[in-house]
C-alpha cells in the first residue's frame, strides 16, 4: 500500500510525503542484499516449512517527507522608506532557503541461530547458519526492551548437537529508525550575469538519534540478545561555499 501527498511550490513552500506498507516473503537470502539470514537453506527437506519467511529487506512500514521553504522577506525591511539599519538587516536575512528530509521506518527481520551446530551439521563453506530451538515468540514489552536484552532470550535455546532447530527464518524484527536531515542555503547573485555564490549548511541526522543495529541472534553466544552495533551514522554537519 502506498500513500503520497504532494504540495506544489506556493507561498514559498513545497512538501512531498509518502507512506508505504509492504511485506516481502521469500525462502532464501538475496546475496546481492547481504542480509541477516542464510543464503543456503539449513534443511533441504523442509524448505517451505523452515525457511519461508520475511525477506531480509522487508521493512514493513516506511514513511518519508521532504520539503523546501523559501524564507520570505519582511515587507517593512524591503520598503524604500526603511532605515539604513533595517536595510542592513534585510541584506543579512534575505534569500535563505530551508530544506529537509525525514525518514522513519520499522526494523529489519532476523533469524534465531545456533552457531555451535554449524560445524556438526555442515555449514557448507560458512553459507549456512543453523537455527536455534524456539519455545516462545521472544516478545518483550516496549518498557522491558533494552539494547542489552532486545527480545526474551529465555524463549530460545540452542538445538541439541547434530539436531536441526525448529526456529523459522526471520521471525523477529530489529530496531526501527528515525532520521532528520536539514539544509540551510543562501544564494548571492551579486557577481554579475551568470555568476553566483552559494552558502550551504547541511546537517545529517540533525538530532543525533542513535540508530541501533540488529541484536546478536546466536543462541550459543554469550552476548545473545544484545545489540552491540549501529546501523547508521551519528550527526554529521558540513559547510560549503561554492562560486
């Protein structure tokens, strides 16, 4: 499902917003994407039953909005009767443009694994990750979920040695993401025909939101359920002066 909203440029403002709800299902990882599940099925005798699940790139909900706003002049400062001080203020604050892009999405899916069984069951060159055993769905309340315990680890145990685990593929989802990017630009057209100078200030992840990666999903690991990586950069600011 896709919903879009467009506001054409008028009164100095343009807005484009879109929302997508989607669900992609497959049976094996797309190696071009490099996702978090196996590229070869662990159990070739039960491909549909054990490996059919959400695609590694299945971001279920995605919202984005972009906008441009041309800051208007203050009429009192632009009038011919304005004082010299007002005219100086006008030159400082005129011709500025604010633009931005905001993204919000749900998290990526991932699979509960039992890495200790990879060698015992044959991991085919490292391309197969054996599943763990599931005794619940791993659900935690929003208040109980932290980066040190993203899901209920008690619901999962390693499968017994040389026994295929019963967990499915991509049954859990990682943290979502919200990012705000801003840009402030001014163009100076004071250098003759065909020449101009542009001053830009870009802020990527302007509010410095922390974008957490996927938790450790190996039930044989001591850091099982812990998030120890990031999926995006902290705030980055850059300035540019172009002629």
